[in-house]
């Protein structure tokens, strides 16, 4: 099995160019939405979830969902490498594993 090549494409509002380039086997979305005193938290969290799902459907790539939705900054810190684990690492590992499985299935199917 070949060693996967890793690269980073940072995007702020549009996934279009990097996702459609064909250079990537998976996508990992990392971020945090911290609840405030307005309903924006729900809008942003729902929009993020829906948008990343749409990216996965349109691109055909696995998307690791490492976007934390928390009430406080302390909760975010705990989930980003503290006592509650590292949710970003877990999202990345899951996306890479899914991409590997897809690649192996495609290779197996091509060999048949």
C-alpha cells in the first residue's frame, strides 16, 4: 500500500476549487461554533452540517466532520485535545480511513 500524500487547502467560504481539482481523496472540516445569546448558533451549526453533507454528495469524497458545537470556549478546548479527546484528529482519521477503503474497493473492482 502506498503512503498517502498529505496536503492542506485552507478555504474560508468556498470549497469549489480544491474539491473539484481531483487532487484530494477526502476532506476534513475543522472549526468551532460557540453558542451565544442569539439564535445564530443554530443557524450556523445547521448550515455547516447541511453544507458539508452537500459537499460530500457533490464531490463524492468522504468528509470528516470536525466542527465542534459547544456552549463555551472551555468545552471547545477540552474537545480539541483536552480530557474529552481530540475530535479534529478523530474526524481526520475517519475521513482518511474512509478514503482508503474507497480506494481499495475501486482497485479491487478494477482488477475484476
